[in-house]
């Protein structure tokens, strides 16, 4: 357990699947040197295969007894998708627009497909996913090199690239498949919660760029942070697949707002909801029912009285309130100069003390 | 208490030495590698050197590592039921350096290419391990990466293509965004020259280790060594890897004189997704210098014959005393597979003194660094390096010497068949 834990809340009612977060992350961290296939942040359509393909069926995480479960390492060609590019520069000279690799799979191959009978009861929603910076990380637990650590300062989970020998057990151990192997460096890399930005008081790039303002960032123990209020006060933000036993620290407001279903004659079925609650229970556990109830009642309250603190939070009026990084928390910890790109995540500027692993509670 | 058990070990050794004196030939006798003297410098020797013809080879066995469970499902399936591998070893010395050449069968040449879309490639490889302290043959380091206060030095080479990284310098900081190539043509050219310079050799590294996860690369050039590996198709079918390592007889880490030394070998099969603990490893093997007659304690006491061990009784005693925590062979009686080290191949890669010490003084043979977070209910030891560590296993020092010998004799039979 780290001293404090940074967390992110994502409001799935407002995610429009525009992938701006994906691009913000990609251009910042993963557009070169063997990281081309990696999406530290991705947005996937649910129901769908996800990224990598069928990640929920690839094992990892812990069982109820707390034992690490075996997992499978996905393959770039079959499961992540080989990135391809087009010959844009040659099209002007009369060439046909062609991809440089035959596209057979990609991170969003089944985007917007969803499930159900169109137009009567079909549905889908988006799930943006980053590393969950778990309190009990499966990746850390499966590393035989002691190369993965959790920063005491904020609970961010990082890979010590110097210790990493590219064994890839961490990928098998992560139930979210959010650790990636860099074949060019033969080392593992993952979402770093943009800690060089965080240390400067800036939110992660994905959260900063989100056009729907669906992402809240803050410390879980900071009662004034909106993250704390959504997770602990209103209990409307829930972790994804908490049943995998890693205590993830990215929380989701479940999607409650969908159009109603149509009957056989094409008439609206009043009060119906296209997203089956069983699907949400699968993702977020039975707690999702309480969260939906709170969200619905607060929405009704807002409609009737014009007042609801929760609805005001979810409207996300200003970035300054959504991102509460406890200003100066990091700066108090030491001098704070920004290193050149790519050097800076080798070792955290403020990574003085690290918890290698804890024996549970 | 401690002195008592030390005494009992000493007595044990005396007993078994007497036993070994009675039985000249023994089913438990370990092979001995001879290092042959050659004239001329072998500092830059590789697998192709003609000097190897001066050495006779010794066949040793490497057993599949099954003590620790690793969590890669596919790899575990591929390695389930692995048999022991034969490794042929030769050794040379020129008075300044010592060199080993090993040869083992492998059907496929698996090279980690560094291709940016190949993330499930694993490399074939081999390692040679030295004990940094070996004067007390009863207290050699744990065979897999050493143990507390008993460090090992490991030379590792993997069949990795020459790449920017991994390379000899472990340089990961210098990277260039090639997408910006038009802007930085000169810079890029310079970068490529640097890459070619840094990637001058394939993956060959020297490490020190003192327990799981503690393996740390020696980067300060304080270790002088050279490795080589080549894949060879044989004339009449089959294929082999040949690997060699040469190091000075004496360096900061290991001092080798004329006396016998313990060495261990490990090989990885990339085709079976081998890496890290998924490997075949030998027990400590004695290397002695050709023509040097020494009355060496190591050679005499090492892996003593256990001819007077009653294996049947040993099996019963193991069942009664060990099986409630340890799994071994086809026997799965422990509360959980994660409860304690699996003993299925313990006879293949453990020495007799190690097994005796493990039973009578488990606190002395703790291997630190086992990732306890993976199985929180089953700590293998308590405490840490600073405060001192206690094994979760109680000392079975109340067993009689004969009973311990019986158990050890039985444990020595626990190993996979030879391929």
C-alpha cells in the first residue's frame, strides 16, 4: 500500500468515443521505438472484443483466496493489431491509396457494433481504459525481477526499465492487459499516469484533452477532491472488474442514460433501458445497482428542485475543480525540473521511496 | 541449539563419508568436469576455437525448473512434462583464464529478432553460474540464483539479434522519433552511427544475484568476460546449440585457484517460451583441474553417495513429514500448490549437503525475494534482510541421522526422466 493513492474517475454517460484521449496519450508517449502498437489509453466499445482482443478472458489477477492466476500474453498480430499507415505522400503522384500492411485487426476493429436487434433494442457504450494503478497490482506480483513498483508518494505503478529483463510475466499477471512488451527494447512499458505532468500540477494528457470532460483526477484521501466525493461520498463511481482482486484505482460512473427500446410496431417502450443491468453488474459488480439508484434519484431531484451537488459535479464546470492534485504536494517533495522527453519516465523525479510489494493487510 | 544442529550435521557428514568409503561406486555419484591446461591465451576464445579439441567432454544433466510456479499459462502448458536434458561440457584453462563450452540439443533456433511487431518471441539461451564462496561445500548457494549471504555470479547469453537495445551497454535513454526524420537528417545519421556502435554485441551479460529477483547486472566493467553461441545443424539430423564463456580465474567476484570449484549450467528453449525460471538447470557440478591432485573437501564431501539410505523408509518419512506442505512428483497432498517449493525435480538440481541443511536448518537456506505478494496466504519466510529472516518451514533436526539420510536419499530420486 502506498502512502496516498491518485485515482481517476471516468463518467461513461458522457464518453462519446472520440478517441481524443487516445491520441493525446499516443502522441505524448507511444508513437515510436517499438511502442507503435501500444495504446496505454484506449477507448473500446462494449459489448465488444476490446483491446487487446478478449482481454477479459486472458487470465491474470487474483482469485478469492488471493492467489495470482495464470494468464496469457496476447500477440500483436492476432490480438492487438499491427499498426498500418497509408502512402499519402505518393497519392499526389497518381498512386492508389494503399496501406503498408494488410489490415487484419486493430484496436477498434469492432467499434460501434455493439449488440442487440437494430433498431429495437440494440445498444453499446464506450469504455476508456488506462492502467488502473492497482493497490494490489497483478503485474507487480508476477514480476520475478522485482522491476515493477508502486510509488509511495501517489500509488502510481511504474516499471523500473533498468531492472526489467523483458520476461513478460507481468502481462500474463495483469487482468486488464494494460502492460505492454516493447519488442525493440525487450522491456515492458505501461501507462505512467503522466507522472511528469502530475508532478508539475497538470493532469494526465488524456484527462486534460477529454472533450467530454468525463475524467476527474485527484487523491482518494483528499476529501475536497471530486474524485473522493464521487467514489466515497456518493459511491457512484465504481472500479472495473474489481472481482479480479487487484483493487483498481480507476473508477467509472456507469452508463445510465440510454434511449428507450422500441416494440415490434416501432413504438417507444416507456421506462425501458437498452443496457441490461446484468452487463453492468458483470463489469462493475452488484454495487452498480446502488450507483444507478443514486444517479437516477439525484437527477430527478435536480429536475424538481434545480439543486443537486452530485449533478453539479458531473456537469464538470471547470477543470480546476475536476483536477485536484493538491497543489504543491509534489513540489514540497523536492526540486522539480522537467527533464527532456523520454528520459523522464526512466526514474521518477519524485520516486524517492518505493514499495516493492506489501503482504496484503 | 544452533551449535547442536551444526554438530549433528558434522556427525552426519562423518557418517555418510564413512558410507561412501564403503561403496566405491554409487548410483548417486556426480560427474566431474576436468579443466585442461592449454598453452596460449584463451581470453578471446569462442565456440569455434580449435583449442577445444584438447579437452575431454563430460556429460551432465539439466532438469526442468519446477520449484517455483510461474504464471504464463501458455508457457506452462508447453513445458508441462519436460524431461531432463543432456549437456556436454568442456573446460579449458591457460593459467589466467577459465573457459567452458557447452553443447545441448535444441530442435529449433529461436532468436528474439527485435521486430516491432513480434512481441511473443523468446530467445534460446544459456547461463553458467559460479558460487562466489565455495570453501565450505556444505554451504553452497541455492542453485537457482543464490541465497541470503551466499551470492552467485551468472553469465547469461541469449540469442537476441544485435539491436539498439538490448545490447552490451543497456542503454535505453537515447531515443529518436523517426517520424521527425525530415527535420533532423544530420541528427538521425549521427544517431544511427551511435546505435551501430552501441549494438556491437548480442545479449551477453554478467550478473550477481543473492536470491530471486535480486539478479543485478554488472555494468561497471569490473567483470571481464566473453561469451559466444552458435546454432549447428548436425549432418545426420538434429541440431545443437554450442555456447562458450571465458572469464579470468580471479576477479572481484570469484577467485579460482587450483582446487576444485562448483559450477552450474542452465539452458533456455525459446520455442517453448522459456525465460527466467522456465528453464533447465543442472545441480552444482565439480570442476577440477587436470593434473592437479588435491585432497579437496569440496570434492570429497560434495553430493556424497547415499548408498546406505533406505529409500523405502525415506519415501514413507517424506510422506509423513514433507508432503503436507510440499508437492512432488505425482503426489499432490499439500493444502495448496503455492504452499511451499515444489520438490518434483529437487533430486535433479540439489546437492546432498543442501538437502540435509534444508531439512535440519531451513532458516539458513532461505532464498529471499520470492514474490510473496502473488500468494499472500503462503509466506515462505518471514522478516527481511535487515531484521533477519525465518523460514516458514520448521527445522526437522529432531529426526535421526539415519532418517534424514533416508529422506535425502529418496529426495535425490525425485527428478524427471532424461530426454
